């Protein structure tokens, strides 16, 4: 554990914090040890905070836990304690005064800042990087092949559009699928489709009529399939 000398003559050790459920935390017994207080005094101060802060804030930042206390000669005991977040520490440490207490406050906040910054860094997963690299290579090869086929068929490939999709299956792993898209085709999320109709198709009555007819036919086929697939419960047969 590294140590830093503060403005006082006291050498302050960097607190050892823990990550619990995605949050950087410390414990009441560690705070008692570092600030030179009895653990029961710190516990009482934490309980007193229940009457001064919002209940939700208290429960989110002060979680009761059990710690193992070494009694010596191979004996241990389970004692109550609290797991404390950064915000909980700030409220609790407000009541600690003196130069040494100030130095420990700085040491704790520095440790909290450092660990929280580490948590915010994107996770580096070598397997995911390798998977993405292989999928990108496959996608590139698919586009190359599509462009080559267009050239061989004397097509104007420079204006071609492609839709790229990645699928992950247990059998094939990451599979890149590249599909040519018509140059005048709409590619959009379904929730924006109605806006496209209002903006562009509404002025073309013939196109709008054709679209409505196609949708009606499609809905009819879907309804027919649902009727066939539905269980015929409570049906009455006449002879």
C-alpha cells in the first residue's frame, strides 16, 4: 500500500477500496481504523445519519454487512459493519475534524476518484476484439465480391448501396452478411416509416394506393395464417 506525505507530518496510506455491484465502496471498520476511532463510534455516527438524510439516500449509501474479526489464537467473530459508497463517506466524514482527519479525507477522495475513473474506461476484451476483426474481414470480402460481380456484369457499381448485418450463431460464430440495396430504396427504422409516407409518398397517389393495397393483402395473408394456426377450442361439430 503506497503512502503519501501530506501538509502535516503524518504519512497517510492510500485507502484500499472495493468494487461492489459496480460501485466503489469502503467499509465502516476501515474508516474507523484510518481515522483513529473506535468502530462502535463510527457505527453510531452512521446510525445517527439515518435521522438527518433522506431514507433512500441512506439505504443506497450505507449497506449493513457482516465482517470477520480476528480474536487471536485462531478464533474469529462475526461483527456488524457498513459498506459505504463515496457519497456516504462524504456525509460521514463531515463530522471528522483535525489535520490528520483532513489528510485522510483527501486520501479517500483521491482513491475514490482513481477507482471510479478506472471503472469508466471501456473494458478491453481480447476475444471480442478478435471476433469483431474476423467479422470485419468477412464483411470486407463480401463487399469486394459484390463490386467484382458488378464489374464483371458491366454494371455501374460506383452508385451501389449495401446493407451490412452481423449475425452471431453457435454454429458459425460471427457471420457478416452484405446485401445490395436498390438505389431508390428506403432504409429506415419502422417508427420513422409513417413520416416517410407523409413527407414523400402522400403526393404520389398512385404509389400510395399501391402501397395500401400491398399492405392490405399482406395483413389478409397474416390473418389467414393466424386463423389456421389458432387452436380450435370449444368448437361444435354438426353432423
